[in-house]
C-alpha cells in the first residue's frame, strides 16, 4: 500500500508499530507491515521516530513538490547496489548493448502509444477513427525506422533515436488532444506549469512514476545517475529518465481514462498566475487512487502474468543482470 499524505499541516508520527497521521484534530493509523511507500507533499511534518520505523521496515519515504516531482527521499539501508554494476554501466555509452537497451526502451514506449490508440479506436467512429488510424500508421513508420538503426555507440545514433521518439510523441499527443472530451481539448504536450488540465494531471502522474522508477533502479543495484540516452549532468538521474520511457504509456491510459469517464472536474485544478494549471488536493486524490487501483491489476508482460506494480522492478533486475552478464 502507498500511503499518500498531501493535506497541508498534516503530521506523521509513530505509535507502536503504526504510522499515525493527524490532520485538523482527526487521527488515522496505518500498520507499518502494510505500507510499501510513503509519499509526502509540501507543508507536512514527520517525526524522526516515524522515519526510523519506515527504514526498519524497508519503506521508501518520498518527498514531493507541488507538481508531484520528488525532491528528496529517505532510503532503507538494504540496497542492491554493487560497484561492479556501476563500473559496467559506464561502458554502455561505448558499446552496442547500450544502444540496444535504448532502442528496446523507446520501442516499448512507442508500442504502448500505438496500443493505447488502438484501444481508443474501438469506442469511436467516423472521422475520429480515421484520425486514429492515420496516427497509428505514422507512428508505426517511426517505429520501423527506429528498428533499422545500427547498434553502434549511442553517441553516433542518439540524435536519430531522439528524432523518431519525439516525432512519435508529437503525433500521439496531438491525436489524444482531439479525442478527449470537448471541454478539455488540447493541442499537444506542455510541462510545468501545464497549459491545460490534461497535461497538468499527466505531469503529476509522471512525477509519481518517476519515484517508482528511481526506487526500482536503486533496489536492483543500478546507479540512477549513469544514463545512456540522456546525458550525464550533475545531480541528474539520467538512467531514470531513460528507463521511465517504457512506462509513461500506463500513466497516459490512466489519466486519459479519467477524463473520458467524466471523473475529472474543473474544480480539481488551480490556475497559476501568468497562465497554466496545478493539480490540487482533490485532483491528486482521484489520480493516486486510480494509479494504485490500476497497478494492482495483473497483465501479460513479456510472456508472464505480473502485477503492473511489479513490472518496473522486474525490468530493472533484468537490466542489471544483463549488464553483469554481457558487459566485459
């Protein structure tokens, strides 16, 4: 269970082996044995005893900015990181395996986009079907050209891969913007602060996803700061930005589904001075509940039935094993 604390002025304390959350005189308690992660937004306090309880139970504690992006976290001490993996990660920019990884990750991202559009096509007719079919065709062209990229050093093909990824994303989001309920129509991606409600909620969903990917990398022994596709900059978790691409499609489906089912209300967004939107407490509750419910579903993934919540960790362990076994 993910414990999300996003009420301004909330306080988290330890009571025996439970976390006690106090908000405005109302107290709730949650067993440390049933909590996997604690997500804390701004203007929330937590005691050192509660943090110690989390660490003792291998519970990841993540502090989130208002837009959902993690700015700090407290890790348990039993990490899977070993120096051997880190040394070998550094070689991935120079050998074909690094390019193979990137191609696999971007291809999976594009496949998820195509699959999402195919699902949306089944419930639509007329002009919208034509729009979807044309988008699928155009995105498929970029996918095919991506597969033809030689598996050489990533530095030699980074621009080509980024081009196919970027153009596919532009087609995909422009299409989603035409399929969403009319009062939420948008023209493409926009980041923080988002120019529209859909992108606002999607940005927050990506922030939650980022936290899960970073956690899975570290537990699997991968150094999140040593990337392949994304360049290494000071204090930038480049590998997280590489790997997260495989899973953005799940967030796209969750968020688009909330809008399509008329679950989203205008009141769930706060307008930003100068233009743009932030997701407020009511919107965050709707989104996080939907993410948690969806992540409990089992899907067929790479030949096996697996919970969506376990897919990221499963992949990160496989990536770590491939690096250990295939890099000299």
